[in-house]
């Protein structure tokens, strides 16, 4: 598998992970948006690296950015990873998903229709300013992944290749989401991998498991007596 990863182009890898996505119709997120970002967000490295440009005095200085495209509904399960290049002063970093139009002056999860896993306390915020304890904190050098299971309408997170479990299980059926990250204090830098490089987490094993579950549920489905 490793040798195949080295030989694969990013386009080939994404086509293998998301075989039902037609990027001519519904492009995959490939970088952070230079337009859909707060003014305190700086971008570099082909708009994959995000750094904080504000003063970081309080919550009003929070800044977020969304990816250039939303998650296509035909993905089945969508996933991306973020490396914490530097936790900066306080490590007030949020990684997750948000709908278009959600306030970019907040960390992912603080506003309705947004969801985020936060570095400083390990809490998950689900459309609320009040978080729920979820997983370990994360800091410089860690790689945190965020996945959106469009079949189950759930969101899960990983840390350094280990799945931490589902954080959200009730994403509204018609809600369209974008990958999103937020920063709040000076020196914070993160860098995204939208699939251009092999993931730290074994996404393919999870995708195979999801496919197996779907096939199993179809094969074991029985119509109520008298129908069919």
C-alpha cells in the first residue's frame, strides 16, 4: 500500500477515496478559501497553511476560514487532516466543519451549523458556546483529522492516526458543510491535508467498514409481512 501511495497522484488518490464524486459537477475541497476567511487569517503554501494575524486579546479577536468548496454529498464519508505547525501563545485552535455563512469571528462549533474540536481543552462544540468533554488536548506537532459521515450524518475526529470516536451524531439532513479551522492567539499556525498526501489515519479501512455495514443492512432488510 505504501508504494502505491508514493506512485499515486493526488487526483488518483482522491478518485480512489471518493469514487462517486464527479469533480466537474461537485469539486472536492482542495485548499482554504482566500475569500471565505476572517481578516485576521493569513494563508500561504498554496492556501493550505493558515496563520493568525490578530492581536489575540480576547474572544472578539477569533478568526476562522472555510475551505474553497463544500463537502460533496456523494462522498459517503469525507475526511481531512490538519497538522498543528505551532500552537502559538495559547493554542486556542478549533478544527471542524461549518456551513456557509456562519460567522467567521468565532471558532468552529461556537455558532449554529458549525462543529469543532478544540485544542486547549479537548472539548467538542456542536452549534453551541458550551463544549462537551470529548478527547485529549492537542498541540504543536499533532495531526488532527475531521471526518463527516454523510450516511450516518455524524462527525468524527482523529488524533495522530487514532480515531477518537463520533463527536456529533445529529447533523441535519440538508446541511451542507465546509472544512473549517479557527485560531485566536498570536503564533498559531496550522496546515491542512485535503488528500494531496497520504493521511495519517487509515481512512480506507474505515471506508471499507462503512461499505460493509451498508451492504449488510441492505442484505438483511426484510419487508413487513404482506408487502413486496
